[in-house]
């Protein structure tokens, strides 16, 4: 391995994949209503979070702690290990800016530390797939320049298509007006959203949950290229059965064989809520 891949917990990667590809993960922070601090995926798992949210609890999120970022980076600086940090979208979090700040501070003490930081403009397994593809290449012995090219290409071409089960969580997070959320829930409207320029953008409104999957498959068909040869990401808000249903539908429709499926983590889940479903794929074939 010629370069170490680091990301943050917003990437929502399964533990077995993190271990298989030797990816270092820095946790974002989550705060309960009584201001108790948790570390995403370390001291708070998403199933606990979603159960609490179903019971009316509200959570806030924050970027990783300075100490956690610093301690992660300085370990590799001391070893003189080249690193690439693959960050949560700067439009959704201050994580990217914080890691750049820590990097600049460390460069004063370790001027030769080779660390590059990339804003994925993505989130959840969309961000995670970029990290996995980079780690696969790095672990194969590829030079850093080749890994960087892969990351830049993936950032340009990763698609995020998702829907939420209950609009109240987007309303609570300021992503949707209270009136729109109230009317949407009354009419059984399920929004389909995507990520554009690192921001969450409403794409369509579908009435009835059964029609949502059909429409998501249509969007995949229109945007994706060489879907059968890709790793497809699926994240869910504590609804593995629905995620498996989506996986089977995608496999049948496009012949896809390789999937990364995981629950949305606490940092993303605190805003998206239980019942969220998201799918991630590349919109062209240079994976």
C-alpha cells in the first residue's frame, strides 16, 4: 500500500468493509436533547438512534472533534505515511474545513507530511463508495497519483438518489417547510431527492410508496452507465428488508452483482430519520 485512505463516519460504511480495506474512519459527533455527546458509530449506533427518534427524541450533530482529527493525522505524520482524506460534503458539514485546518497546523511541525484532502460533495455510501474504490486501488499497490485520479473521477460521477419515510425529519432539520411537510404527510407524498453540488435537492414528489421504487429504477436507468459492472450502494434507516427488496429489484433490472448495503449512521440518520432509503451509483463507466 502506497497511500493510506481515511474518511469520516458520514460515509456509512459497514464495519467489515472498513476492516477489509483498512480504511481509517473519524467519527462525527451526535448530541442528545440533554446535550450528551456521542461519537457516531463508536458510542452511539444507528439502531439506538432511530428507536429514540421514533419515540420523539431529537438529536443534533456536529463535525468530528479537533482532538480526534489531530490524533488520527499525527499518527501518520510521524510514520511519514502518505494519506488521502475523503471528506463529507462541505455543503452539509464543517468536517472538510476542519480537517484542512488541522492539516495546515500539522504541516508546521511536519512540513513533509503528504496529506491530501478531498471534498466528495457527497454523503453516506455515496461518499463511502469513493473511499472503497480508492482503498481497493491503494491496496493493490497503485501509486498515489493513480488513486487521486480515481477519487476525482468518482467525485464527478457519483449519484445519490434517496427518499424519506416521514417528512417531519427533513422539516425538523430545516430542509423542508412545516406546511409542505404537513401537507405531504397527509397526502402520502414521498419525495425523491438527490445531491447536486454537495447539496440536498428535491427532485420529484411521488404519491404512494409503491411507486417510489419504480421511479428510482427509472432514474437509475436514465443516469447510469454500465450498471451491471458497478458496486451499487444502498443505505437504509433501520429497514434492512426494504433495502434487500431494492437490491433484488436493481439486480433483476440491471444485472448488478456487487452491493454495499448498510444502515445509515447516526450522523446522517439524525437528519434523515428512520425509514430513509438511498441508492448510490456512478453515472458513467469510468469507475
